[in-house]
C-alpha cells in the first residue's frame, strides 16, 4: 500500500478512499483480500473488515460473500476528493438574496484588546448585574415542569409568556394589545429580519434614521430594499423631511434615538404617523432600551399613540437581562400576526422553550421588574459618574448628547475634527481605553448634518465607576495631547 501504515479501521478506510480518488485503484479493480491486507499491515482482520464495510456502505466498493471487493464505477462528481492542488472551486449559484448577503459587510461587534483600563463598548452589560441566582431558579423551576411529552412549541411563542408580556407592556409601557398580537422571536434581530422578508419587495424603499443602528439598515438592504436616509437630530427623526418621500416602511427608535439619544416629541410622532397613513407605509418602532430613563419620565411608545394600526413594536430583553439570552418580541397589527407566525415557524419553528418559560416565571413573580429597578439604579450611578467626570475634566471642550435615557451617550470633541476621528480612536486604544467612533453609524456622512467634530459612542453599562474615572482621565490626557500638537 503506502509507506505510512494505518493501524486503525478509520485510517485504513481513509487511505483506501484516497487511493480510489487518485486512481491508484480504478473502477472494477479488485482490492486485496481482508486477510492479505491485515497480514500486510500487521493488524487484525476485524479492523480491515470494518474499513471495507464502511467503504461498501458509502458505495465506493462492491462485493459479495466469498468474493474480493472491487472498486465501484462512480460518476465523476461522486468520486472522493483528490488531494487539494490549490485550484479554487466554483461556488454554487446563489439566489439574488444570497448574492446580496454575500456582498454585505457586517459592522460586527467592535473588538478591543484585553487589558484595557476601561472599555466603553456600547451594547455590553456588566456580568455582575445579571441576576444569576434568580435566573437559575427560574430555569430550574421551568425545567421541573415536565410535560407529558416533548414536542415542538407554538411558533408564536408560549401562551404563558405572551400573556405575561401583554400585562407587563401595559404596566411598564402603557401599551395595550391582545396576546394574539405578540410573536416571540430570537432577539430583536430576527424580528427585523421577519419584517424585512414579509414587508419589502426588492427595489422598494425604506426610510431609516441617519445615523442609525447599522444591522437594521443592512437587514432591510439584504432583502433588496433601497435605503432612504433621513437626518436625525436631538429630537430624533426629522419628520419634516418626509413630506416628499414615499416608502414601504420606516425604521425608527423614537423613545431613544440610536445613537444620538433624542426622544421624539409628540408633534413629530403625529407627523410620522400621518406620513405613514398617507403612503401606506408600516412603521417599525424599535424600543430597544425602554427600561432606562433617568431625568425624564417614561415616554409612551409610538404604538400607544397610534393604537397599533400601522405600527410594529419591537422589544427585547437584551438590555434588561443579557444580550446572550436571545429573546425578543413583536407586537403586530392584528392583520399581520398570522403571517408573521407562519414565517416564524418556517424560520426555526419557535424560540427556545426553556428560556421562554423561565422569563415567564420572572415576569409573573415580579422578579423581572425588581431586577430592572436594581439595574436602573446601578446604571444611573455609572451614568452620573461618567457625566461628572466629563464635566470636571473636559468641561466645554465636549458636547454630551443622549444622556437622559439608555445605556450610552454620544460625546462630541470640539478640538478634534471628524476627519481625525478614527485616528483618535486608535490612539485611545494605544493608551488603554476602548472608545468607539460614531462615523460608521452614519449612512451618508458627507450629506448628513453631523458636526465637524470627532464623536464617540460611549457605553457605560459594563464599566464600574472607578474604571470610568480612570478612563475619562486617560481620555482627557489624550485630548490635551492632540490639542497641543502642531
């Protein structure tokens, strides 16, 4: 055979398969008898027989009792792979959707080197804030409720969770809906994906805030939609820019515009709803961090104002519990709930059942809301530390936006231009702080009314107060060094 003598059934199988693929054994050629090959290799006949049986079961050899095995006649495409020669393989033809996905460059999660003094990455939560003991008890309780049989769950989600969410949304967000309007999804991103697939035809337009959450914009574009960026300011989407536009849907974050942090006033909300009715558009309201309000009272969602007629409300537990728990929910107009339920079933049957039942237990017992209050207090302390440190060390050299709610702020630096933003970020990491630019969140930075200043999106939910103080001190030194440079 070969100079390298395989000793296991798997090794003998792999060696013979490779020799069939490279033509050492051609179709119709007889293989050595199991007894002869076992003697040659110094292994038991049982080992060789196991290798032959595997080759026979996969169709590479044929044979009958008492006769030597022979190589089967295989079509060219079915022959085992020959050793890689470095030649590139042709990619299977993709659908148009597949081609758009292949051309998509995901923004990804910004990564920072380990060992930073402070990492202000937005979207992260402190692991110490996660209610581990409460969650473990809820999961154990959910697991102990053994059903009579294990089967697939309802695609729209467990009825118990949908009922609990219906009550919670009314208590916490003044949002009235029926249980049948709620569909449980694997995080808000799947909710956006379902909206894109069901509401957008390729070539149709969608309105998106500029700047905005990049993954939302990209999921609509992957479905073939044509983005219409509309400027956002300190009060959210500039609804006065909608009058001349026509689109199939609009994606907005009215309770806390991402990333600028503006809260959309009622006049703009009414203007947005009037525009949606006039052109038959559906508005997707992403209420991604509604649990966190500090200096302002909770703002009722757009859904409550419109009574849900043209609003799809999107919620998640990622900011309240953990982004690793992939649970979110859609509150849909009654006419859309059945088709979204069917699409959810086609996508993945249903969201994970154990996590659904654990979340139900937290909501029904009041533990979820108690945890939210504790988490809000902790993040209010982090926020106060950050704002005080910025004011004390940098004063009027910075402009802070979006601090009234949420888990991040935007900091604009008067002494550093937008053109130097990426270099500023790189130098910050060299100095031991993870900071992240706002520029990539703009779709059309050359036309949008963004300040000609470097901007950072600073998340504080995963950083402790003493780390915030040290991080802002380093940031101040860096700003002073840049300002003093020729």
